[in-house]
């Protein structure tokens, strides 16, 4: 049996013998080291973090950065409400204005739109005005903006539905507008 | 000792044994030992991730958010409107430089804390537009214990110690709890119908509320193929609810890391949801990269192979 050249594993500047000793102890926890204790400050920090994490997670409240971690928890049925912007042109024609047409700062605007449901008229008008200003930048033909709650439904493509209600086709299914309720409207004149 | 007293003592000894085992498990789960090499890799990895999120995140666009559309998170309760663009850029620059310093191990504790704080504030700005955004929350939470992580560890520290282990073990525990809560609230709010109904199909058909899927046709196909939607839903639901098993059987941690990464990559493709921070954070924490490196190669991470003369 031949003798292979021993391959030594060394760290930079380490003596081979020391490296070999470390390697022997590599997987053995040093339980006799009295200094190997978790500091009290760390235990306090961990305690605070877990109280915050567990309380929000178990009870289910939102107090950012504390959160319940509710992601896709609500059931998705065949009907869903959306808050949408509908632009009205001078000739009376209407079209839905997608939030993706607006600058990124407006991408989450659907959530403030919902507050139109319970806001005062003044607060709703403020929201509407900032949105119509942004919409007019994108589409100068729009003279009025409507904030609507749009009740939509998933229907089979081969079922009965009106062309005007069509929102989007998803394979064998179609998303259609079932009911559109205008909650607030504002003119673009103030934004020009 | 009589037979009667011996029998009476047996249940008490048994319950005391169970309590002792639970305490031991709890102690090991949170404060168990890990090598300095593993801590080094995780600490540097988190610093890189935080730096990337701070520098590459879409925070500059937030400066244009009109005041009526601002809904400040509780952490920024005093905020009436978004800060000026200059403030946001300053936070990104300072946070990015601090993260780089932490990666290069320069004034690590201060640098890491500054980077983490800048990240916290920027993520808070992003979340101050009416909707709770979870994209950055996992990374923020699991990187918090490292604010007090020990310093001076290197890739050559291969002796497991509790002083090195606690930040990693705590972060892993937090990760397991976070995934569990996502599944728990699905169960709480929808029940098992989350899986055993058209729920997953409808999620695919309705699409995301923000953003666009990278592969909309894939989302449509999943939504319209009943058995695929069912399997996808069952996979997500069971992965989240069972995540805490990684605290009982640590050998499962790498597998759950891979599954979680797959889930987040998949949701990006079919729903366009940006969870790449989650997809990288979970494997970073749950996989012992120095140990894996040693197993794949013949030398420890941070060492140099030298043949003796």
C-alpha cells in the first residue's frame, strides 16, 4: 500500500500543527468555555422581537413593521370588488384609467381610493384632484375623473355577457363588470 | 420506597422529564451553537441583501406621492407627506455605503446598524401608501437580531459556539414563525377551502392587485387546469403551515429553504410579486453554507490547500 503525501489544510499564517488541532475540534462544541454565553443584552433584544412578532401574528393586527402576515388569506371567489378610475372625455366617452399608466408613486392608489367610501366630501375631492392632475398629464383629453367601485365577476367565455362589460380575458374565462357604482367625480379644470 | 410511592413518583418524574426536554429544546433552538464561519457568511450575506434593497429599491419615485395618497405607517406617525427626493436619495446613499462597510467588515456594528435603519425607514416610506407591503418585512425582521451579533468571527472559526449561534438560530426561528403565520391566517380566514375549492384557480385568474406577471400565460394555464391549481394551492398551504418543523428537525432546513425559494420565484413568474428578498434570505439562513462548501470540496471555507514537502 503506497503512502500518499499528506495534504495539510492551513489557514493563512497558521502553523500546520495548529490547523490540525483545530480540525480535530471542528465539530465539537466548546461547552467548557465559560465565556461562551449569550449576552443579557441579546436575550433582551430577542425577547422584545419575539413579543412583537408573536403578538401581531397570533392576534392578527397591523402596526408596521409589526404585521399579521396575512398574504392571500382571504378567499377568492368568482366576484370581487375593485376601485377604479374612469376618465370622461369632452365627447362624453369614458375609459378606465389603469393605475399602471400613472407614475409609480400612484401604483398603490387603489387603497386610498377605498377611503372615498367613508371620507368626507372634502377629503374625497382632495384625492380625486391629485389623481385627475396625474391622469391629465397622461391623457389630456380627459375632462372629468370618476372614482368608482366596480363589482366584477369571472364568467365562462361561452356564457352570456355584454361586450361593454368586458374587462379582460383569462383563458376560458372572462372578467366582466357586473355593477359600477360611481362614488365621487371631479373635473379636470382645477388641475389644468 | 414502597411500591405505591414509587408509582406516585413515576408520573411526576415523567412530567419533569418532559419539561426538561422542552427546556433543552427551547434553549437549543434559540441559543444553540453555530460556527463563526456560518455567522460570518450570514452576517455578510444579510449586509449585501440590505445594501441591494436600499440602493436598488424604487424609493425615489415615492417622493412624487401626493399628500392625499400618503397614509403613514405608525413608525412614521408624524409624517404628513413623503419626504423630498433629496432625503430619500440621502438615505439610499448612506444606507448603501454603510452596507458596503459592513460587508467589508469596517466598523461592522455601526455600519450594519446604519444600513438596517436606512432600510427600515425606506421600507416604511414605501409602506405608507395605504397598503401593507410585505416585500421587505421578512428581511427586516430576521436581520434585526444581528444588530447585536458578535464581531470578529472569520471563515476559519469552525468551532460551534453559542455566542456565534444565537443570531442565526433566532433568525431561523423567526423565519419559521413568519411562514407559519402566513399559513395560519389562510386557515383562520378561509379554512381548508383555501385548498379544496376554486380559490387557487381564482387567484390565478384574477391576477395580482399590483404589478404584472412575468408569465401571464402560465398563470392562466394554472388557473384553468384544476388539478395543477389544486396541487399548487396544497403545496403553498402545507409548506407555510408546516414550516416550524425545521425547528424540530434541523436536517429539513435546507429542503424547506429550497421549497420556499421555489415558491417565491414561482409567484414572481405567475403573479409578478417581488419577493426576491425572501427567496434569497431564507436559503441564506437555513443552509449551512460553510459546511456545504466543505462537503462539496476537500477543504474548509477560508483555508488554503498546501501539500507538505
